[in-house]
């Protein structure tokens, strides 16, 4: 796929990784244009079998996505009488990124507040730059609340007490604190952040596409009651066993010394992208 003409987004694709650079001056405001581009891009990525990992970063060192456009929020309906049974536009967009059969990763080198933070919460992994990454949910200070999935994802990610601290305190959180809370996977020095994520993305993208998708689906089932989650895990596992690609990789692993002392001591290196067996 060409991935052209996305306003505020630049897309590069290589070795199963789609690198998305947000470039929407001056502050990467999550306005109608950027939301529309993110939604359209998500629909295309979701159906591209050549992409296994999606990485988001920003061209602006100070802002990942500043926040949702407050002027746009002011134009939203204020007299809704009944609870909707359908997801709204923003919820549907972030859910698509959360549930697509790809691995999604955020590289945070600047500010991501409000809707920018909520977009990141929909991704599978988040990595922040020490001294640069800033995360916040400031909505309550404006008399509203995080309405783009923040009240749902943050408690699941960092626990109820810390989620309430974030949402009600409306303070900025740095990378080290966000890592300690579990908001991001790791806080890394600025010069190590992009190389680390690039290596991780390439490593994951080198593995079988079906196994990646089924593993993500199985992990998401951890939100089910435990019995239902275990049944979903067993089902997903069974699906991988039926894949010829998977069976060939397991046979090759054994042929190349798997389950011997020498290979097992350096198993992580064995699965590095340059070592992964193509089938």
C-alpha cells in the first residue's frame, strides 16, 4: 500500500514495520484534520498483511500530540438525553488501533496530554524519553473528564488509585514516574529511545504474522474472567498449531540445536531478526 495523502502524518514502511511520524505544526493538535487522518490510516493499516508492527513518533521534539482540540470539544452536542449503544468516532478510532492484529508502539519524546495520552493508551506499548516525555490527563481542570478512553484504560493499566491521582490531579508526569506507575513500558535516555524501539519493532516483525495476531488476541482476553480467558488462550494456541509456517519453524528450531544446553543458554540471540528462520 502507498500510504499517501494523510494530512499531518508521514508513513515509511520497511521489513514489516510501518513507521508513522506525526507532523502537524505547531503543536500536533488533535484536531479534525489529524483525527480524520489517524482514522483513515488505522483502517488501511488494519487490512495490510505486509505490516506486522506499527510505530508512532513525532517530528516535533516538544509534542507527541498536544491534546484534543478544545474548540472542537466545545462544538460537541451538550443536550444528549440517552446513553448511546454505539462507540463514538474517537472511541472507535482508538479501539481500532488497540484491537488490530498488529503490534502498535508509541515513541514519546515530548508532551502527550488529554487526547494525545488517550491515543497512546490505545497502543500496545509506550516508551518515553527521559527529560522529554510528559504525560497528563488535564480534563477535569477544564470541568470535563477524559472522554477519549482515559477513564477506562488508565485504571486497567496503572490501577484505580493511581488513575484517580492522574485524572483528578491534572498534573504532568515525567517518563521515570510514568514507568514506575506502569503507564509506559520503559523510560530511556533520549539517544537510546528510537534505536531501542526500532530494534524491538524489527524483532517482532520478523516473527510469524499469525502468531503475533493470535498472541495479542490471547493477551487481550486477560480482561475476561479467568476461566473464559484460559479457554480463549487454548483456542488461540490451537490455531497456531494448525499453521504450516509455525510447524516448520518449530522443526527448524529443533534441527538447529533447540533444547540443547548450548543453544538454550543464548536463546534470546537465536531469535534476533538476523537469526530468525524465513519460511
